[in-house]
């Protein structure tokens, strides 16, 4: 048996290949997906009069495609149009997402698209903010910026599941993105890398750097209007599980005790 496939290659990059069956992502048995429409399997309809409709079909979300592929319990902590601010101020409470019965071993955070749209709106006071907006000891002191709210989400889930792992997703590049929005998306990625250094057990899934560019051919194949189609959500799931596999294999010490997360046990002889 050749075990080389499980060891990180010197020149290996995330998403060099899609891993059949989810690879090492299968060790994450409970996963919470915090996100917006693209985490909710949202399809965009268009009637004969040109009126658009937006519909969350969670069974088509990349989270549920993941659940079926790797056999894990995956929660959709998401809704179309979601922002970090709304998640913290009312959505998570109204949906009982902080409930101990829903705590997970791992969380994937896929927020930022709508937050950036708010930042571009002169009538909205939302700003992306700075890492200094985050109080690592008390999220109540975080400033009301995107990164302040985003960090609060992680910090609140760390309260109920202290050893959980957090995977922070950057925004893929699009060929038709204007210069201003592109700069904000780059800044979003920078903030996530900084936050991963600031808070424990956080890893960046840099789709901005490593995923395929959303060019015309990609849009034609995997989009339905301004959102993904069913095949697009399936492809996203395959990329996410493959990226998780990459992160786990490159940080095996960090995941040795993942099976104890959420239990009263640990192994004092190993990293925790």
C-alpha cells in the first residue's frame, strides 16, 4: 500500500485535484455551514415578465452535497442575503443556532459577498473594518464592522464548542468584477488571514487564490442567473471537501483529537 497520497507533497497546492469521497474531510462528523445564498443552494428564477425570484433549496446546497458524500451531519446555518451583522444581531438567535444541541466539531464560514455589497452602498454604514475591531477576550467589545461581527460568530461558537475547527472561505475571482469590488474582495481575504492568526483553531480556505476563476465558460456551465445551478453547488461541495482534505493532511497534529471535540475526554500526550 502506498501511503504517499496521505502525506503533504512539497509542491502540493489546494485543489490540485478533487479527492474522491471527500478524503480526510470525513473525519469531521458534524459541520455547521454559516453563509448566505451560495451556502443555501439558492436558485434564481425568472418569469416571463422579467421578474426574478430567489429560492433557498437546502438539499442542493454544497453543505448537503457534502453530507451525502462524506456521511457527516451538516447544518445549514445560512439564508439568502445573509450578512455577518444580521447573523449576529438577530438571525442566529431567531433560528436557535447557538443551541448546544447543534454544536459542531467544525464550522465553515462563507460570508462576505453581501457584506461587501453593503459596504459599497453609501446609505449603509457597514465597513469591512480592521483587525483591531476584534477583542479576542470579549466579543461584546468587537466594533460593529464586518470583521467585528464575523469574529463574533467564531467567538460565540467557540464558547459552546471550545475545540471546534473553523474554516474561513474567501471569495472566488470573477472575470467581470469591477475594480472597486475586486479591491474589497481582496481586502476581505486579507482580513480573514489576519483573523485566522488572531483566533485559535482557524484555517483559511482561499478560493480566491486557488479555485477556478468564474469566467464566461464557468458561468455558462455552473450558473443559473446570478447564482449557481445544481451542478455548480455539487462542484463547490467537491472543491470544499478536497480543500478540507488538504488542510487536514497538512496539519495532522491539529486534527489528531477531532474525535474528542464535544466530549469530556482528551489525550494529554497529544496536541489539543
